[in-house]
């Protein structure tokens, strides 16, 4: 009898302990807290912040940045960077319009995404084969693509005259500012979060970034994992580029400049480590949400648009500091 | 007729660029024995077992597993034969949980429709069982590895190797940086593994770490095999002298 009670006590103790450990340790807890605080602040500064139209408007921008951020987070968790996403984003938009003006837009979308996959593959291959830091590989890719895009288009925009299939899939407003892209972002978040936390591949991603040599010794194909993550990052950036395009109906070679740093900032605010091995997709989701909310919230509370960057900078450093401290306490 | 060795490495050479790390080293491992692989730093011990663990291929030489020639081109292939390695620093990822580490590369999955998801429940339960068996006390298999001591890490790594059915257990300097008490834990684990039927290759430069458990010794120096003795033939002091001198005669090499 006494033994059974003891056992039950222990079980309950370990359950409670487990829940608190989970909470304490979940990298997303901090960013969700920060999100809630900022949300309350902006809501109280301007009552129209809470209007459905405004919130859906914010979420439209967040979806585009967020999809890119999820890809960046995957790459960062394996301990690499992808600075080329902003150029892949612009290139894909441009490519998609040009193709969709000639052929079926769905087919144009697939071709565009396939080209992005190839770019991601090249990024990954150069990084793992030449052992070049991905910072350099992808910076080079970023400049290369942007340069070619500017040279070929001469900076002129192209406008969309294609069919309505892809715009309907992504961006046509359903009412109150809701767009299908919102749903895409949520679905992509859930799917990639499941991949990262609940599949063998996800375990390999964490291990590759956590300790490349251990992962290799335990039979993980670390190079393959890295290349695949660069491909994921590129294809998500391309998808986001096509989504933006169907919203604006024009593509320009200058789209997305600086977006790679915004996405990295969002991932870091969401708890992803620059050194790899640690981070969540839910965190990246809320990181992107904070960025988008700040952009609109600051303008609505009367601050000039320039303040956005200053705020992002400050929040980035604060978030990274808090994450680092939490990590030190935990490990 | 003597039993055939479970693993036979024949004339293994390995060059890294201009460096000759191993020069025609042969090594037999017999069923159920503890083989002490000795040598000073840089003798080529780790290189030799990394070849056996499938981390890199030899430049020359053959490996036979149960009499059949094998090519071990990845750690995965070696592990499929039951060659499990506990590397000095290469066994656990610090910033992952114990349970995720335990099954790294061999995660159990359950199918939901066309998708395979990690069987987290099985992972946690099995991992908790083994961790408890090897005498490590943790609240939860979802704790991070970084909270474990060096001895606990080694114990869990050995427990993991045995859980996955190791036939040959390679321990690469398992005692380096461990406290005296933790070294005892590792010795106990080695004995348990031997009792479970595994052949063990125990690599160290410190003869006293392996002498109590070993049956036989192979000594390397500067990439060459300089000797092979059974425990009955030498004392620990003599072995230490051989390792330090780098030759079997017991005399330091002069003017070579």
C-alpha cells in the first residue's frame, strides 16, 4: 500500500515537474509573452488597432515574411545561414509573372518553385562540398541573382496578365481582409513544425546543428540534411515571392531588399540560435508576427515609419539576450 | 580448432595527405573478449577504430566480419553489423534531450496514414529503462544531455550500444576526464557488456584504465603495431613501459 502511494506521488511529481520543465524550456514561451505584451500596448495606444481589417492587414504582411522565416529557421537550426532568400523572393516573383503571362499560372508556379529548389540545392552543395561558410555562399548567391535580375529587367516592372488560378489560391480577399495566404502560412507553420519536432528528419536537423560530428558518427547524413534545408528555405522564399506578386499584380527586381535580415531577426526573436541546434517553428511564427505587428502598430500610434527599424534592432538584441540567458540557466 | 575471430582487420594503412597515420596494422577481435588497444597519443588508435566504425575508409587493407570481407563505407553500415562505437567526445549532442540522443539515427516511428512520426512514447520509455539500468538518475528522459556528467554520458552511451545489440563494442578513451568513482562505473558497464556477450575494444593510453578488465592487449606506436600480448604474459607496469618506450624489447629505441 505504502509503496503504491509512493509510486503515485512520484508519478505526479514527475508529471508536474515535466510540465514546468516543458514550459520553462520551450523556446517559444518567451516570444509568445513578448507578442502578448506588444499586442496589449499597441491596442491601448490606438483603438482601431484591434479592428478586424487592421489585424488581417497585419497578418497579410506577416504571412509573407513568416513563410520566409520558417525556411530561414530550418537553415539556422542546422547551423547555417541563407542570405539569398530576399533575391530568390524577387526572382521568383518576376519569373512567375513572366511565365504566367504566357502559360497556365499553376504551371508557372511549379516551374518557379522548381527553379528555387535548384538554387537552394546549389547553395547547399557549394556550402557542404567546398566547406565555404554559408554566410559567404548565400551572400554571393544573393548578389548574383539580384544583379542578374536588375541587369535583365533594367529595373522595369512587369505586370500580371495571367489567369486567375494562382491569385485565387493565394491572395484574393475573401472578406474583411482575410486572404488564402493567411491559411497557407498557418498550414505551413503546422506542417514544418511537425516535421521538425515529430519526424526522424527533424531529429537529424537538430542533431546536425547541435553537433555535426556526433550526428555523423551516429549515422546521420549531415551534408544531405543541410542541402535539403537550403532547398526548403529557397522554395519557401519563392512561394512567398509569388504570394506577394499576386497581391501587388506587378513584379519588380527591387522587391524584398533587406528581407533576409528581417527574416533572420524574426527567427532569432522566436528563439532560434545563431549557432544552430536550437529553435522552433512556432517561435519563428510569433517572431514574424511581432515584426509585422510592430511595423503597423508603430505607424498607427503616430510614430514615423523610420522608427520601425530602430525598434526591431532594439527588440532583436533584447530577445537574443533573454534567449541566451534562459539557455544558460537551463543547460 | 580455435574459433574464428569475429572481426579481422588485415594490413590496414591510412594516409592523410603526407601523414601516414597507420602502416599495415592487423588486428583480430575474438568473440566475448575485452581487447585493450594501447598506445601513446598519436599512435593511430583512434584512426584504426574510426575505420572499423565506418567513419572513413582505409587507404589500404581488408576487413573481415565473421570471415566475410566487408566494406564499411558509413557509420550506419558498421552499426548494422553490430559494431557500436562510443567515441571520446562524439556520442551525444549536448543541446538535445537524452531520449532524442538515445535514438539518433535509429528513431522508432509509427505510421499515421502515409506519414511516419516519431514514436515519442516508445523513445521515452525505452530510454528511461536503459538509463535507469546503467545507474543514471534523471527526472525525465527529456532533460538535456548538457546536465549530465562525463561518467553519466559514457554510461548512457554504452547502455545505448548494448540496447541496439552491439556485438563489438568500441570504447574510445572512455575514461578521459572522468573522476575515479565514475571510472568505476564505466568498468562495471564494460563488465556488464562482456557478460551480455559483446566483444569489446577498449582504447586508452593509460594501461591502468584497461588492465583490470582486459584479456588481451595490442600496442600501437606511430601508426605501427608493435606488439600483442595476453594478460597472463605481462604486468601493468611492463605494459606501461612498452607503451612509453614504443617497443616490445622494453628498451627505449636509440638513434633510430
